[in-house]
C-alpha cells in the first residue's frame, strides 16, 4: 500500500496526470514505469535496511512489482483511448470557436484537427487574405479581433 501511495504522490508531482500527458500514452509509459521502479526500489531498500524484508516472500514481491507495472501500462493505454473517444465525440467540447486564418486549405485542415484534438469545436473557418483587408479599416479590425 505504501508503494502505491508513494507512486501516486511522485507521479502527481511529476505531472503524470495532466490532461495533455494522459492523451500521449506511449511517451508517458516509460516515465510511469521509471517512477514505479524508483519508488519500488526505494521502499525495498528501506525494508532491507530495517531488516524486515524476511517478512515478504520474493514471489509475492515480484508478483506485486509485475502487476503494478502491467497496471500502469494498461491504465495509461485505457485512459488515453477513453479520453480520445470522448473528445472525438464532442462530449468534452464546451467551447465553440471560430478560426480566423490566412493560410491555405491543407494548413487550415491541420489547424481544425489540432483544435478538435484539444477539445475545441470549430464552428466556422474564416479565410482572410492580406489583400482582402481594406487599409482604411485595418486598425479597427485588428483592434476588435484581439
């Protein structure tokens, strides 16, 4: 129980549970496993130093370590899949935005995909080229957009 509690506190301090990290399971699995190994080794060293390691069987300790590592991997992959499906369905998108851009169509598609990936619902895309802006009103338009 102490290993799990210390792991949760260390992972929280590392930023393991931030939403942006929850969506990237592959890059975060190695960090999670590193935290798990360090915490486990730290507490195993404490148990050995206090000479209470004879209370724990090697098989049980190895099984607990393996189950924890598998649990970390499975939970990261499961949470990432669940969050991705929930975000793609629009259940978490509380903010509707309009995209104002001067880029070409492929870049606009990439921008819309990036906004959708981070939970924004793009309701309209406005393509504004520099030649379309009248010099007489450009300072007023820029002031309203900001």
